[in-house]
């Protein structure tokens, strides 16, 4: 196959999202950074460092012959599995916010669950190409990848990180569905996933509390309903045009996580409805170009890889925005390319560089 020019619409969309993220982190995280580190630029500078790493790795991801990833898939899966186990060991994994999600690597921390999503996408793309004719059979075709996905999701759930576990499962189900699973098996799989998710929520008091308060956050406005009320106040205060860049009131420690989980609320406050629609449009463009690449590329592995990467970004974005707008119960999940977070930024940028790589092999 001859490599052509990449999809420039996708490239500019990615750059626009990254730039928007930097602008929002500079504003949304400034107050918390000043409080914690006496440096309002702390999180912004850190994000720039991770962006430099991401861009360096993305050059490799763009230039690599993506077919080589098929050979590397089992090794990447084992490495990712190892990190998910290591992070659960109290003496190794770093605890923050009630979850053990980070592995310390010298001066930086790494989030294994972010790598897990990416490696699952590569593994499933390789598996679905290799077993395309067997995927309709439950025992010989569907059970092996489901076992792998369940193992990874279970380990992430132990951190605990329900939001990322559900995102990983949703991405996997999307890929398996497009890979040719029977509708009856898809319904069974979706129903089973829903029941397991409900059980995991109802058996944990804090998750059960979040579900109950989701129905009516105003029944406990100063405690369990506080997050979502402050988020809705931020969005409502923004109106059509917003209060102006840097002028958010909610970032003054009213929103508990203004630079990460609830950065979309700060964006809505500062840039209004038009600002939020701009970001949503960028995600729509990313989804459109990603699916266009998946449909037009002739290689099955590349097609499934494009579907997996696109759904990995879009599903997480949809969950985050749904939480911020109170369409889903509160769960700790960031907005891809916009929220502060080194591991997330590196994995997402590298994944999208790989998608650009695949786009260079699309005809027409």
C-alpha cells in the first residue's frame, strides 16, 4: 500500500481540541494550582510537558507501519495487564481521591487504565481480523475476547474506577458489534453488562448514594448533590456567550475538580452555549472523520483500529459531558484532550496519531 497525505480535517480537529484544552486548563485550574502549589500555572505547565511527550511519541505512531501492531498486540496486552496489577499493590500504586489509579515513574505518575483502553483496542482489532468468520460463535469466537475485556475491566473496577471500566466495556462492545456479532448475542452481552454495572453501583454505598442523588441533587445540596449543582450553576451562568475567558466564578473552589472532571462546566460558564457547541462540533468532526477512515480503508485490521480509537475518544467525551449536564450520575471521568491529565493526553494523542497514520492509506 502506498502512503498518501493524512486526513487534514482530522488533523486540524485534533489540534483545535488540544489548543482548546490548553486554554481551558490555563483558566480552570489556576485557582486550585495557586492554592495547592502557590503557582497558578502549575497544572498548565505540567500539561505542556506531557503534551511534548505526546507529540514526540505521536511522530513514531504516525510513521510506524500499523500492521506491526498486530504482532505487538499480545505483548502490549501483557504489559498493560502487568501495570493494572501493579497499581493495585499498596506499596506501589499511588492513592489519590480514594482511588489507587497511578503508578509513580520518577518525577511523573502514569495511569495504567488509560493504557489499558488503547491496548484493548489494538488487541480486539487484531483478534477480529483474525477471527472474523468465528465471531458469531459464542464459545470459539466471542468468549476469548470477552474474557480478556472482563479481566481488564475487573482490575480497573478494583482501583476503583467505574467510569473508565464502563468506557472500556462500551468501546469493546462497539468494536465487537461492528465486527459482526449476532444481534441476539449483542442484546445478551449488553443486558449482562448493564446488570453487572447496576450490581457494582448498588453494592457500593458511595455509588448507590450518587445514583440516588442523581434523581434529585437538591435533596442534599451541600454534600452529595454539591458537585452536580455547582456544575449546572456554572453552565447556567454562562448563558449564550459566557462570562468571558478567565472570568469563571465556579473555578474558585466551588467546583471540586474544575480542571479535570468538570472542566466542561467551566468552559460553558466562560464561553457560554456557543463555546460548548464549538467543542461538541469538534468531537462530531472527529467522529465523522474517524468513521469515514474506518469505512474507506481496505485493511480490516486498520478499519477496526480506526473504529476502536474513534469510539474510545467519543464515548468518553459523551460520558463526561453527560455527567456535567446531569444526564448521568457523577463518575470520575475526564474530557479527552480538554481535561488536565498527563496519561490521558499522551494516550489520546498517540492514538489519534495512529488514526492519522491509517488515514494516509485511504483511497479518495
